[in-house]
C-alpha cells in the first residue's frame, strides 16, 4: 500500500512538472490591438507573442493588406534589436507600433484611394538561422482618410 501511494505521488509530480517545449522554428501568435479605427494623430499598437528555442530572432515582416485598394497594400521588414524585443529571450511579447502622422513612430501607410482603408495586417518573424514563423493576421483596422 505504501509503495502504491509513493509511486502515485512520484507520477503526479512528474506529470505536474511540464517543461516548456519550444521549436527552432519561431512561433508567433497575434494577441491584440489597441484600436480598430485609427485617426490622424493616433498611434496603433499591435501585441504579438513569440517563442523560439534559441532566442535568436532577427527580423519581422509586416504586410498591410487592403483588399479594396491595392495601392494601399505595403510590405515592410524591420530588424529586431533590444529596443524592440529582449534579444536572447526564448519567449516574450512583441509590440509593433505605428503612428498616423505622429512624430517618433514609424509612419503607417495612409489611405491611397478616395476612401478609408479597411485593411488587416499580417506578421511573421525570422530568426538568424532563417527559420520563418507562421503568418498571423490582425482583425480589420479602419484607417480614416483625412
């Protein structure tokens, strides 16, 4: 009876101690955005989370897609530094911010057609070994034309 309890306790401890398992290929998840309608003078902030076994993220690809106005579609690549994400970290949140006519922020692509941009953003990250994460999408964002 004592051995049964001891074996059960040891099994319970091992099952309860699940280690985080990360892959060499980065994983990216979309978490949230601070606004769905963006006016001039505002900042939009996308929150993503990543995991990477080696913690060697190199860059992030960001694509703005407007299905109704192809002129407003943009693709950008940013190299990641300590100011954006703590390098060497195997998991963390990643904050991507754009300003709509706001000094000190990367400028968001303004509407190129004669109406508001109703668009969404796609994100993916690449590590130094050139492993690319899956692409994640934001919800629809309206950038008000003014």
